[in-house]
C-alpha cells in the first residue's frame, strides 16, 4: 500500500524539464508545493526559472497562482500556465504540442474577456509574455 500511495503523490523524481524518472532515481529539484502564492512572487519566480532554462518549473509556479488566485483572475493565470507548458513542450522538442498550447494561450490572453490582473504591472506582463513565448511572442501579443 505504501508503494501505491507514493506513486499517487507528486514525489516521483523528475528531470529538469519535468519528465518523470524511474522510482528511486535522483531527480532534479522541483518547485515547492504551496496552497497559495502571491502575484509578485509567482511572476518573479516564473521569470527566474525561465531565465535559467526551466520552463516546467515556471509552469508549476504559474499553475499554483492560477489555482490560488481570485476567481476573476483565473482565465489570465490559466493562459499564462498554458504558455509555460508550451515553452516546456518546446524545450522537450515537441513543437506541434508547443504550438497548439501557445496558440490557445495567446487566444485567451488576447480575448477582450481576459483582463490582466490589477496587481500585474504592464512591464511585468510584457516581460512574462516575452519570456513565455521564447522571445518571439505572437504579433497579437506584442506591445
């Protein structure tokens, strides 16, 4: 039973791009699990991970923000987490998957129904977009 519980938890070792490794392997350090993360911390951590070449970690941080943000901000944070998942797929050389996720995320962010949260500065919003789209955001997302 302990083996089943361990396999169901998020303790499986992973590589630097979040791919699962065999049980008992030494994995790459992962993002700490949190029930809540503030906007400024989420953006700064995501940007730091992206700068270091760890888009999976940025995805995990942005997903934590999405899951803990106010209801009115969920669409924005979900799209940002999707964009980080796209960057992860690109790093794993799954270009088709990355393109699909980037397109979905861009469509959501560009929608008139998606508002940038009030506590996200325009500068940080654009920096995050620039990093999540690997320096070449879609035309619709360029400042």
